[in-house]
C-alpha cells in the first residue's frame, strides 16, 4: 500500500537502511518517536515532499531529512500497513 505520512518539524527518531530493491527502508523507529504508529519497520521511502527518493541511499535520505528538519515533511512510503 502506498500512503503519505505527514512528519512534524524536528527530529523523527527513525533510522534508514538500504535494504530493498525498491529503495531505502525504515530500519528502526526509536521509542517515543513522533513517527510511532505512522511509519513502520520495513516501510520503503519512495518520496519526500514529492521528490523521488527510490534511488537514494540511506545517507542521502538522512541528509535530506536534516536539511528540512525545521519544516513539516510529506513522506510517501510503500507499506504492508494501511
């Protein structure tokens, strides 16, 4: 299922890994993260603010998130969760 998640400004408390052929995936969601219940381990990040990230590395995703840390972000994921 592809869905959009609105991530608040600030640190998200998630770790990204290059684990799939479809793009970088969520590896860890830290306890207390504002993304708990919105994103899940193994969700594939396909875009951030409508920028296609399917070819990005985990490092590139992390860099993009840091550059927009003061803004709300729309993260589009492929997920087994609805």
